[in-house]
C-alpha cells in the first residue's frame, strides 16, 4: 500500500478534444512535461481536472493513459468525490481498475449534510477501497467544509491516510495539523501553492501544485530548498509561484486560463467541459500577454 503522501504532487488539467473526449496525445505530452519537472506524484481528476463534469468513460481513459506513461513507482492519486456514497464508490472502483495508487474525495454537495452524514460517507467509501483514501477540503468550490471534528472522528480509520486542505484557512490548517499529530501516517497536504513554505514550516508533509502543469520545476525546487533549509531560495521560489498563480487566475475563469496558457505552449488544447464558453479575443490576448511577460522574466523555467 502507498505510504502517506509526501513531497510535491501536480494536480493535472484534463486535456480534451473539441467533443469533450480525452485527448490521449495531450495527456501523454502533459504527463511527460510535468514528470520532467521533478514532481513526486500526479493527482488526476481533481478540481483542476474538471472531474465533476466528465463522463465515466472519460475519467477511466484519463487514468489509464496516465498510468501507462508514468514511471511504475510514481504514485497516481485520483479524484473520486461524488454527490452520493454509491457514486463515490463507483468512482473508486473505476480508479483502482485504471491503476490509481490512492483516491481523494471531496464531500458530497448540494444537500446540507451534517457531520454524521459526512463521517458515514467517508467511512463507507474507505471500506470499499483497496488503496489509501484522502479527504479533500475545498469548500469554496464544493460549498461543504470537512470540519475538524469530522477529521478527528475519522482519524482511527487505517484506510484514510490524510487530508488535502485547499481553503487557505490557516487557523483550520493548524487544527488539522494538531489532529494529524496524533497519528504518524496521517498526512496534511497543502492544496494551495500560495502558502507552500508557510505550510511546510507548520508541518504539512506534501503540497499540490497547479502551476506545475505549466511550469513543473518550480514547486519541486521550492520543496527541495525548504527541506535543505535554504530559506532565501525557498522564499524566492514561493514568490515566483505566486506570480504564476496570478496569471493562471487572471480572468476569474480557472482552470480555463491554465488550459489556454498550456495551449500557447503546445502542451494541450484549450478545450473545456461545458458549460464553459470559449474566451473572447480580448480575454485571450490579455491572458497570453501576461504569460509572455512572465516568461520573459523567467526564461529558464520549463
């Protein structure tokens, strides 16, 4: 079984064709590009990967394509959250069959579920899994927060091996770290690269980069610098990450800006799941001009 997550994972976009089918060539090119940057693992079908909007067969194809091109010893984590326990378990089984080494679950949304329902959802999903399960808190997207009491109640479940926190709430993050301190193999993963160095200082064992789709070497270099106590280097790389984040969220259309930037670099096409609409010429020009200025400033970044 995969050990608790450590290091830098990249939350991948999902390369698509105009018909919203998996662009296999784009997935392969993306995977090679990101892996060459030095990441420790890949996270597919998360919020960056449009999992919630993809057809079941597309999700399977994405994971199968990644697993075929990735090094056999590199962990692949798959987003499997759903609006019901039954659908989440279905996603988990598909992910396991496609070669995922771990799964990550957002809470169910739409209905105002209480803590007891969330504990039951995660417990039942974990009981159906044969790979490690990670909780995924991103309430600004999902609309439901995984409260610290829910995490505490799930801490003794050996199949649940950590939580990815993406709300950028430092008080909540500290509560999670305090809870995780009661169990050696329970990872708290920072899901926002805006606060990587601060989170690693506090005790997060891993971070998930989104910028890594575009510039995959920055976050791994930051993590190495932090681990080697090269504080100034780590802080400089943190500032660099923030500059990339500002570009890929420039228009308030994430993750569409990211895919457009990647299309500009020839990594994948800019196609999104519906109901995303195509960018206007002005939006595209504004975004790509900002990217060009950043690339001039950091010409050595891949």
